C-alpha cells in the first residue's frame, strides 16, 4: 500500500486549494488529470475544502485514476483544539469521506503544537490511533509533518513513524533540516521536503514581502538571498528552477512537495524540473558559504 520505491521525485501540494471560490474546482480537476502522480492534502487545509475539491474531481472521472495516490494528514479539532486518539480517528473518517476513498497510503500526524510529545505518545493519544489505523490496513504508513524543527526531531526519535514531512527547512538558503534528514536516514524513514520555495520568495513571489517561511527575514538573511539570486543570474539559471532542483538532488530526500495554487503554476512545473543547470553552479553555490540563521529556526 505504501512503497517508497514507487515514489516520484515531486509530490503536488494542495494546501492552497479551496481558498479561491469559483476557481479551485478547475484547479482540482487539473491536478487529478496532471502527470504528477502524488497529491498531498490535509484535513484542515482550507477548512476541509482542499480534500472536498479533490474528492469531487476524483468522483468526476469515475474514481481515483490507477496512476494516482493521495496522501493526507490528521489535524486537531478545528473548534475545540482537541488532538487525542479519538480526534485522529474522526479526522481520518472526515478525510476519507471527502476524498471518496476507503484507505490512504500515507497519513501524517500534522502540526501537533497543542500537545506535548509525551501527550502525543501516551495511551489514548494520537500516535496510538495512527498505529491502530496502520495495523488495521486503513493506512499504509504513518508520518510526522510539522514545521517546528525540534518537535519533528523528537517525534522521529520515538522510532514509530515511517515517514517525515518538513517544510521551509531545506532550501537554497536554509539547511536547518539537516538533523531531521540525518535522523530519518538513520531510521530508514521516507522523507518529504515541502516548500522548496520558502513560502514563495524563492519562486519570485513578493506576495508576502521580505519573508521566508512566512516569517520576517533578517538583513543578513536577505543579503545572502541576494547573493544567491546574483549567482543564478551569472549562470543563467532561474531562482525557482535552482530552488526546486536543490531539493531534488539531495539523496536523503525521497520526494519534494511543491504547493500548487493555480493552473499556471502547475503548467510551469515541468519547465522548472527540466531546466538545465550546470554542475559548476552547485559548486559556486557551496562557495557562498553556509546561509545565516533563517526566520524559521
């Protein structure tokens, strides 16, 4: 049901799906029809609309195409904040009902910020429920997906997870996921690296201003980013292509999750994947030295 050998280098992320009334149904249909095999969603994305739209697009083509898989995540109760075992089971039922699927190949514990790791691992807690879903065959694998580095590392060290998803922490200008990658590699875990564009700034987006990973960036960080941009210009490489391929070339990462918010971005993705980048560019990038602390650290 979940075999890492079947994973493709890119997973399409749908956290933004459902935030544009009237436009997202077409995007969901395009995602289901696209050549990208893996779709990543979550129970709380757009208050469930991401999963609902994907489910409607799947139903419209007569069911999930045989070349497609959908990964999702268990989230805390959006009203009460509860994140115990019972909530995980409800979250799974909500997700599968929206998607129109009986099972999932991968189901993550997502952003467990309202509970301690001890509470997460306790009897009756969310991790016990995830293990139960895996033992019953309703999910093929379980993962931990979150942005707080120390929290992710602590959950990895419990040795119960099959996969980990980290975001905004392994990019052209950020290496703070190195310990996550090392710990996961030591345990044979599957690693998903999300947000290779750092929240948009490495894809040319200025929507969020001078932020990285959704947080204000320091002057030193922005200066390093400017140096990376200049290097890309010298080598004739787009920053977005370099950002995506930086993640793809890391052997400890098995799939890179790229958030897709529009048909245009979906159409541009193959070009970023196939953009030629000379080996010398990566040597020159290394010569810039280690990036300064990122806003996410």
